[in-house]
């Protein structure tokens, strides 16, 4: 069949969601790279867990701060008490609510 000037050889056009060869190749390379990178990170994380599980837990779950700043001091001597005993006096703890 002979095509007229300006007439498409594929009247229906490219099927929807079809991809050209370059795009397919790019996606395949990306999938291979992602799989290799994932394997590498899995090995790194497994090695970290084996060497220092506490460090990994702190990084993923969050570590509580080493120091807590008190913004309101109910008693004048609370700072001294905290430094000496490293605890809050019983009478300053919040009571549990039912």
C-alpha cells in the first residue's frame, strides 16, 4: 500500500502504555542496579546489627537523650537533688490518672 504525503502508516497510533526499546532497556538496567544496591545495603545493615545491635536500634528507633533539661523547677533544691541522686523526688512525680 502506498501512503499519501502527511498520512500516517499507523492510523491507530501507538498502543496506550506501550514503551519504546530505549525506555525498556533503561527500566531493566535500573531494576538490576536497584537489586544490587538493595543486596549491598542488606549486607551492610546485617553487619552493623551483628557488630553493634544497640547502635542500630538507637538509629532506627531513636535514642533517648542523655540529658533532660528541666524548664520548670517546683522546688528550689530540685537541681541539687537531681545532681546528687539522679532521680526525681517522690513528691514531685506526676500522679497517675485513672
